[in-house]
C-alpha cells in the first residue's frame, strides 16, 4: 500500500510498570497509509483473470439460493465466523462449540473462548445483514460490528471504542520500539476510517479488489485496541453483500486464510510494502477456493438432509406438513438443537415439536446428548462431521471438486 513511515517519540515514563530499559524516551516509526479512495491500480491480465474467476465462483455459489435454503446460509455464516476466530488463535472442537451454543442459548454457562466465538457469529450477522444494508456505510457501522464482536470478551470495556493510544504488533509489551508493525498514530485514525468508508461506498473497482483493499487497509489502520482481525474480515462480507455478488451465501474466506495463516499475514505485510497486486491475487485465489469449498459442502449437506428425510419416511412416515419435516428443513442451521430452539425455528407448537423430536430421534436423525429429560439437546446426525471438514478446509469426499483451485501451490 502506498504510504510512508513517520518518526515519533515514545515518551519517558518513570512510573510505568516495566523493565528499566523500556522507561526512557525512544524514537519509533509508525506507518501512515495513503488514502484508499481514488488509489491508482493496474491489475494486469493474469490478476484480472483471477479476480473475475473469484467473482464468478461466488456468484455461482449464490445462484441457487432461495428462502427455503436460509438454514444453509446461516451454516456458512457460522463457519466463516468460527474460522475468523481461529485465525486469532481461538479454537474449539466442533462439538464443544455446538454444545456451548446450546448452553448459552438456554442461559447456561460456557467457556470464555466459546462466548467470544459466539459473539463473532453475532458480529458477522450484524455485518452482512445490517451494515451491508445501510444506505451508506459509515464509521458507526464499523463501531457496531466491533461492539457486538467484543461484547463477551475479557476486555469488553473496549467494545465499539476507537483507540486513543498507539498500538503495535510484535515486539515487547511496553513500547512500540522494535515492533514488527506499528499502525498509524491515534490522531490519524479518524480520517483514515472516514476514507475507508468512502472507499467501501464506491463502485469503481471490481468487488473482490475492493474487498481485498478495504480489508488490508483496515488491518493497516488497526483502529481498535483488540478485535481488528475479526472486524476486518467481517468488512470483506459487508462489501461482497453490498456489491450484490453474495446476496445469500458468504464464501468462507476465513477458512482458507486460517489454513494458511503465515501466508495470509505475509500478504498483508506485502500490501503495506506496496506489493498491492500480489495481495489482490492472493486474496482472489482464497475467495475462489472458498466459494468452491462452500458449494461442495452445500451439496453435501443437501445430500445429508435427503438421507434424513428417507430415514424419517421409513421410521415414522409422518403426514405431509408435519413438524418433523419442518424440523429437518431447519437443522442445517442448528448442528445441536433444543426443544425451545426447534419451536422458535419451525414456528410450531411445543407439543408438535416434542413429537417431531421423538420421531427424528427414533429415525436416527437426531442423537440425544444425554439421558436426562430436563434441558435435553440433540445432535443432528452427521452434520458436525461435515462441518469439521469444512472448517478444516477439506473438500468432502463425495462432492465434485474439480476446478476448485486455479493454482494448487498457493494458499
């Protein structure tokens, strides 16, 4: 990214709690990026081709979307959010997280890591449904995403607050001197965020290029004390939704980025080192793979739900329109489910839902998580195994994955 380093002074602080060598005043360099609006850019034929391929793949992913498949859209949104947390080192097994979601929904306790990941799912929902629908994307939308993201974090007091102090990446905990990267000073953040929002509202660049640049610029600004990576990846989907290429299904780009984290970080560093085209190429390939990966898993989940219907027909054969059929329709959005969630999702009476749960359990579609009758939850048979493969960036064995990557040796 075109920009410049500026020389600043870290002040002497005799009362700070730090080793003595960090207390004296020292000089450091912060990076001040150029404005994103109207930035000159020439992609070249090969990178332009990669961008076009990525956009076509995402459009194709969304081509079959319709309201009846809304649970599949939530499944992909959930997966993207979990993978974005994984990039930051927050990891839970698929079953552990699904159990935590059920406990949290019922007002029970969950681990701090689980609560942060669940908050990231909610933040991604804010991004793609509210921020993306805003007439004009603004700094207040970025703040809303961050506020929801950090609601359950240990440092929740910073939620939705743009930083007022210098931050840095790498180095030591006391000063930015010797850090791997020092973002702009706090007095520059406001203008840079306003420029970023103006760039999000533009349509002069292809959507994938716009998303790649906006995401990297956001990470360069690093406007919050924490949560920048997750908020910045949510921004990708704000743009793809606003530009109309992902109206229903988000491509799980963070799944691909998380599986090659070192390359991802290197790409962002290259962006700051004026290797913008390389970053756009890398991002386009990640987006293309994510779309193919999502398409393969949507097919696999639809095949799984067809098997569930066949199992239910053999075991109970409920009448058409019965609650059990409606419950199968919503299960992809709820890998583990309770009676309360099932009633809300299907909009059926509690008695009908309990009968449906019993029928699906007898058919082997739902697996009870305990023998207790109180606060019972069920796992949708086979779904979490599929999700584990999706989160690990593995194509399902049964899916047609031909053409899934343009260059197997990259990301």
